[in-house]
C-alpha cells in the first residue's frame, strides 16, 4: 500500500505538511527526527489524516492535489 498523509505540527498547530510514502510510521519518525528540511522547524508532528492507495501513482496524484490551491481549500474545510 501507498499512503498520502497530512501531518499536523504539535508545536505550531496551524502548520500542516502533505506527503506520500509506502511506510507511514517510518516516515513520521523521519519527520520527527528532523530528517526533512521542510518539516524540521515545526517538530514534533502527528498524523492528522492518511489515505491508502494500491498504486503509488494514485498516492502521488492525490498528494499533488492536496498541495494545489483547490486542494488547500479542501484540506482546510475537511481536516
């Protein structure tokens, strides 16, 4: 399975991060260990929501949608 996930910062609750991975727990650990430049200054993180897909292409497409203008509106409205 492949996952598109939305993380929420525990130290800055208004901050979210969207990504995709095949190992959600490992990826969350990497974000919390500061291994991602994009997320290291808002640590620690928690998984707010995740979506499971059988194909990596679907997970990547959904990640790109959530990062788009209309996807951001969708995230704010629903998550």
